[in-house]
C-alpha cells in the first residue's frame, strides 16, 4: 500500500486546483519568474528547472529528472505569491525575520539541528557536498558555505564541530531579499531543501 505524505500531497493538490484562477503572464510579471507560454523557468541551487503550467509538474532541465513534490510547492509558492528583488546587503538569521520567532523551534529542529547533526563531526564535508550546487567556502566557524538558492537570493550556512565539552552547532543566514520572495514557513522549507540537496536528494 502506498503511503502518502499529506503535508505535501494535500497542498500540491490544492495548488493544482487553484491554477485556473491565475494568469501565468500576470504572475510572471509580478514575481519576476520567466514564463514561456508553457512553463515557468527558474534556476535553484545551480540547477535550471521548469514548472509546467497549469499541471504544476516540475523537471530539471539538465537531466530531465522530476523534482520532488516539496520542491514543486516551493517553486509554485514563489510564482504565485513571491517577488524576486535585488539584495539590500544584510544577512538575516531566521529569528530576525517576520514570524521567525514563531516558527523558530520548528526551524531549529528541521534545519539547524539537522545540519549540525550531519556535519558536526566533519565540518569540511559540508563544503565538499555543497560544491554540487555551486556553493563556495567563506570564512566562519569550522566551515561556512555561501550560495545562491535562487540567483541573487543568498544562503550562508555555518557549522561548528562538537567536542567533549560542547555539542556541534550551526547557523543559517538568508539575504534580506528573501523576505519578499518567501514567507517564514517557506524559508524553513528552503533550509530543508538545500540540506536534502547536500545529500543528493532533489
């Protein structure tokens, strides 16, 4: 028997039912995500992808593989409700964004604890794994990477290794233009998505 994830399946069904209410050309003009008459096109973590409209099927253009449902929902939410704008120059922690404190415990468990759990005893592996989506190593902690989740929307992730005295720790910062592109809940999905990509799951 197939087991469905209702947190993913139900929202995706909802968005597929909503597409008829939206003009994709209007969405493209508002969001800044290009639309070619059949699909929206976006590069996410260095991989170009197309979101077919109104079917909301998503494929990576480098190898034709299908994106995960969580990825499709994030792409769809950006197209429907987000706006791509230039960076203002600030990097923000999750608890500094609107509603970030409300969702912080979930973000900590879903993203920060997971990141430090995977790389807290081998921080250099973080940079090695992140090369696959164009991240660069920058100063900070035991290992810090920086990359564009979407062109000009920058994520910076830092890991401090644990030892006998202190547990492993991590931090994830977002460029300030994320605030118009995604909600606080969606930014937690951004963290989840890039950690999945670090392990090769798209």
